[in-house]
C-alpha cells in the first residue's frame, strides 16, 4: 500500500455547526463538531468516547454525509468525499444505528430490509441471487432463514440489531460507523453483538469507527481510542495506552468512573468528580472548553485553545498543563 493511501479514512478539521433559533429573528450556531481530525487504517477500529452531547454521533453521521459538513475534509482511500460523489461511496461506507427499534422500517419484512441496499445499488442479476445473498447475510449475523418473512416488531432488541448489521453488510463495505450499537441492548446481548462485530472484522477485514459511552467495551474492541469533549478531540492514542496511562484531565475523570468488579480495588481507587456543569455548545468558554471544570486550569487555558500534540508513540493530547 502506498504511503499516500496508508489510511482508509482521513478526517481533517471536520466541522458541523447547526443554526438554532434563539429569538424571533435571531439564530445562534451550535458547534456540535468543531475541528475534529483523525485517521483510520484498513481493518482498524477507532473507538470514539465522551459524555452525552459531546458530538460523537454527529461525527459519525457527518462522515457519511447524513449531515452536510459545515467545513473540513473527509477522505476515503485518498479521495475526497463530497456531496457530489457520496452515492459512489455508499457501497464502501455504511452505518449501524444506535436504536434497533426506530432504525428499521416496521412495514418491511426482514428480507426487504436487508435487501434494500442490494436493490439500490443493483447488486444482483436475478431474484434467486438476491434471496441467496439475503439468506447468506442472515446466516452471517446469526438469524434463521424462516425469519426472512417476519417483521421487525416480532424480534427482540438483539435480533433487531443483527438485522441492522446484516443490512449494513449487504454491500460488503470497507468501513462501518457503529453508532452506540449496543447501548440499547441488555448486557448479556451486548457481549454477543460485540463478539459478532469482532468476528465479522476478522472475516471481512472491515474498519470501524466505534462510538460508545462504555469505556470497557471501547477498550475491548478498539485498536485506538479518541476522547471527545464538546465538539473536539482532547486525547487520542493506542487503546491500552489511553486506558492505562491517560494524560488529559477529562480522560482521567472518565476512566475513574469505570466500574471495577473487585470491591477491594474499587474501594481503594480515587473517584474524580468534576465540578461545575457542562457548558452550552452554543456559548462555549474562551480557550479550552474544559477549563471551567478542570482542576489544573490556568490563565493560558482561558486565552488559547490547545491543539493536539504528540506525547510519544502517536499518543496525542490537547492540554497545556498535562
């Protein structure tokens, strides 16, 4: 692979701003994503974590042009993805949505839900070939052939998510955005779905952007982890390095909240509770957005927003004091 195409997906200074009405004739820009950059190699999983409202899902949706980007570049295999050519990339970039209850059409059978991408991209020459592909996809995700004629409401949450995954796999993509794909499922089902994602990656060589709240799940499935806070990435690096040696104060506080199954270890560990409320993305503080909750904040943090700098081995951190 040439050096210029070393990465499957490259995101450069991605911005997604939404106009929000704040008065009768007034609008304020909500900066959901404000200058995010990262790369994903073929077959790699990048975990994206952060608290609710930080912009994780917006990043995933903007990558696939479900939202039109306000600014920045999205490159796929070295070529820029734009509004004009996005349909060409739909076969190579897919998404598994968070809610398996609302992301499936209740009026369509399982066969038609999974077969819809095949219909759109005309990926079969006969009805028999179409059905064979659909049944093969159902088998891949652990569904039985007799499920094909049933409707989504007849299935459990875990089975519905499997239908959504089969739909995403139908066009054999190279890259899938997984938008909190297990957060709506029971814990026992979560493990099954996560293991299935890993098995599919080994078989098909896909790359994932895995968006989640649960840091334990992200660490388990990811090669690298990126941590977001209010529209920006504040830390990114190797999964083990970020998990065991976090540098940014926000990452440290997130990890201190991860439950530990050993009561003795959990009792000895110091829980870091952040003070203050999360600022509104429509009225962000000057400089570093985290400074209003950070115990290490200085005047420099208020004056200037830190950029991501390499602390060694590709471990990037956006902080003046750490």
